[in-house]
């Protein structure tokens, strides 16, 4: 069965949650230790994480969970057209120009000016299309993948693909599927036997949240969302040597805003707020992410306990009993607690070839809504849900 079209899986005009997987071409270890040459390219994982952080500051896309490994990466993304609709035309223009500056005469500057922003704002038809793209997961993935491929090819002095052609997308249709998928993503390094615990699994959302609660702060990779005054830009070009401008641009790329932030501050909060209406966009105002909305009805402390317990159960026959409180939490959202370990550790068995993630009744309802009889994988998934 061929992969469904993107338009069948997510719509930029509707809020939706999607699990995406992007693999290196031929599944080569292009972000790890090259088995042929022995060269270690693990530092490229931080390239990818920082690019994700930068894009979270400009796109109307929430990064809920992620994991970057040697030859592929996972993300759980939520597009937010409701947030994008709250941005002014000027905000939309500067966000777009930061990611796609276009061709400029002074490529060594490549900083959007106030005049660039106003020219785009006056083009209403173009601006409407850009607003739509800023909440489109496909455009987010394009903005993530292409710069990483160019950097890697330049470093390797080669041409050709770095990533496989299409990223894999799976729509998540309920909270049970979202919790299980988030846990699966956070535990990817543990499942791959690269690390033993979430605490020792860098380049995952779980690691970022754990370190943030220890007080760790990092240089922000968020884009500076203030355009340069046109006169200042012209004067700088005329009076500053090209080499100095290029070095200034490189320094700004390392820390565009000059801020240090909590390590997980660019990620979507884990816990849904009980004090705000679910219909509110909860627009983020600090320029680090699109919104302040959480995504699970579970506290971080319980999520961490469940994460640690699951990480410690690599062999089914040695599985210990799930603590009653955690078992009750799983039952409340419709997951069979006795099957939780199998669901996460044998994820590929249940959802490896599906285009949709969730409880069987949720999959059936979504299939009917989209004009299908059923989603592939409904039968396999039924065993793990209450």
C-alpha cells in the first residue's frame, strides 16, 4: 500500500499533531560514526537540534518531542494556524524573511531590513500564502532539512542527497496515541542500546526537560525577530569591510538574540494548562516558540516516572510490575497497563507501517471522517488499548 498524500495526513489550515521521521540517505551514519572511515560526525546532531530550535521561534509549529540519532530523527509536531492568525502582517513578514531571505546583492549581510519587511507586507496575495506556509509542517521540514544537507555536503566536499526524499508522517488522533508515541520518541536512544537511561540520552526532548529542571541554560538559537533599519544597513555596507561583516554575521548565527534560555524553553510545555480555555491559542510572546500550550494531561513528575520505568524494561520476561498510580494514569486514557511495555518497546510491530496513531476506535473514527473504511494497523493496535 503506497504512502498516503500529505493532504490526507495533515492540513496547514487545521490544528493537528503528526509524528515525523526523516532518515539519512541509505540510512548511513551521517550524523554518527562513519563505519567505513571511522570519522565521528556526532556533532551534526547539535546542528539539527539548534536548527529545530531556531525554526520553533518563527514557524507556527510546536515541537512536542524529538530525538536525533546517528542516521535518522524523530519529531512530534503540532501545526498552529490559530497562532499564525494572531500574528500581524509585519510579524509574518519578518519571520519568513529570517528563514528564506531570498537573493540579495549583499549576500554577506543577508539581514532583512525594515524596507524588505514593508515591501512584503504590501504584497497581500504573497503574504497570505506565506502565512499559510508558516503553519505547514511540510515547509517546516523543508526549512530544517535543506540547510543541514548543504552544511554536511560542504564539510564532506561532496554533492548529492543527505536525507531520503520524503519524510515519513503519521497522524496522531488521540491522547493515548500521543503519550505512547512521545514515550517511544524519547526512548529511541535507549531502545537502540546507545544509552541506558533518559538522563544519558542527549539530543532528545526528555534529556532537555530533565536538564532544564536541574537549572541548565544554553545560548538561544532563536531568530532575532527585529528587522534592521534600512539606513543603518546601508551605512554598515558602505563603511564596514566585507570580512568584518561576514564575521559579524557568523557570530550572530551562533546566538542571534544574545540570550541564554532554559534548555527546554523552546519546546512545547508537556502538561496542558487547566486554567486556560482549550480554544485559546495561548500565543508565546518571548520569541522562542509559537505557543505556550501543553499537550498531555499528565504532570512532568508522572511522565518522568513512567519514562524511567519503561526504560528499565528492555526484556519482556524481566518486566517488573508497573506502579499502581502510573497504571491508573494509563487506564484513564485508554491504554492497557499490562501491554504498555510491549507498546513502547515493540512500537514497530504495532505502528511501524501505519499512517495514523491512536486507539482503534479513534483510528476508525478518523478513517470514516476522511472517507476510508479503516486505517492500516487497527487490528494490531487493539491488543494494547483498553
